[in-house]
C-alpha cells in the first residue's frame, strides 16, 4: 500500500458519524466465579457459550481463573497446575483455548480445554506461550516468547509448528477461521497466513486483530492514531466511522455479516462499540450509566461479549454479554 493510499484510509476512518445508542443490544451482567471483583469475557460461540477470566480470592492482585459461562452458569475450567488461567476463545464444539500458569508458578503455557477431557498443555516452542483462537476443526493458533520476541504458532493434531513469513520474520496470530486462514501481524503490518502462504497488507504500523470466514480482516492502525478499519477479501478498504469526540478507537472481532466490535476512547474514558456492515458505529450500553466498557468478540447472531465497569467511581468490572 502506498503512503498516499494509507493517508486516505486514515483521513476517512477518523471521520465522525452519529452513533446510535445500542445497536439493538442490551447488556447482561455475567457476574464472577466467586462473587467478588472482577471478570472479563473474551469470546463466545454461535451457541452463546461465553469464555473469559474471573478473579478469585481477595487482595490487591488476586489470581484469575478461566471460566466458561453457559445458560446462566459460570464454571471454573481449572489450570495447568498453577494458580491462574485465562480462557481466550471457544469454538462451536465447545473447545476452549487460553493460557495458564504451570505448577512452578512462573511459566505460562497455552492450553486446550475440551468437554470430558479437561485441560491439555499445548507446550511452547520457546518460553511462555498463549493460545488466542481455535476453529471448529480444532486447529489452535497463538504465540510464544523466544528471547524476548513474540513468535506465532499453530497447533493441529498434537503437533506444534512455528508461523513465519517467507522471509523468516515472526507472524503473530490474532485469529483463525473455519478454512484455516490465520489473521495477525507480521513485519509491522496486518497479515494473513494460510497453508504456508503469507500475505502482507502493506500498511506499516497497523495490526490485524481478527478475521471472518470470508477472509475479511478487521484491523487498527498503531500509535498514535489507533484508527479502526476493515480490509475486505475483495481488496476494498472499508473505514469504520467513529462516534463524535472519539480520540482513539480499535477493533477486536468481525463476524460473517461484517459486524465489527471494539472500543473507542474519548475524554470521559473507554466505551464498547458495535459497527454495522456499513461502518456506522453504535455505542453499546454499559452496566451502569456513564460507566466504561469494552467489547472483545461477536458471533454470527450479532451477540457480543466484553467487560463493563459496575459504576463510574471504582475500577470494578464484570464480564458482559450484549444480546438482542
């Protein structure tokens, strides 16, 4: 992408647009595992199963545990032997991925949790590892730390392999679709990986945050602008307009209807945003009037999950499901 083309994307995407109040969605407080602060939802599948992390215990920095929320019940998924874990994604078979402390209390490894089988340590090709997504075929993607550098991995049928560009640069994944296409960031720009072939999108300083089954990639430019946009599989760049007074905004997920979720920041704080397929923004309702929120994922039905502060005066927050 040329510098001139990049400038067009930036200037269009920063254009403010009227924001509807909710996009037709209302907020449901999913609570916590122990009834104390705090929890956050990172993903949901098309059956409405939600996963995330919930703090347990009390104190200044209590550990968090990976949870699955289903039909109103939040369940602790356990750990790989350590005190903390976090669930990052769930597929339509109910398989959950994330990361957990090991028994040494220092090392973090990616995990795959399956109903009736429990939590499996996916290991690492370096030091700490994190799983960020899993598709319905059970292919997991994530990243690990190697001498201070983040590098991507793909796990399939028990085999862990490194993801790189053709020139050997790290490819750091953000998601995987049903066809095995992986979104992410490589060589300081949005990128996709599929069957060993890497496509670089050319907008330096940006990152790919998610993709859908059509190959549309949600992305965001980096510091200092944080401008959200969608790069369609047809090579069209669609701006995501931002509500008035927005200072920064970012994307976190996109579904097959090209609904995009994420966040915007203004002078009063951060709010969850739901974008229509035409790029029109909708501010999602929080758990309290004026309280901050952030959306992390959206399913094919247009339901979204994330987190919301319980009030405007404290930092306590709970996992949120936005639904029709």
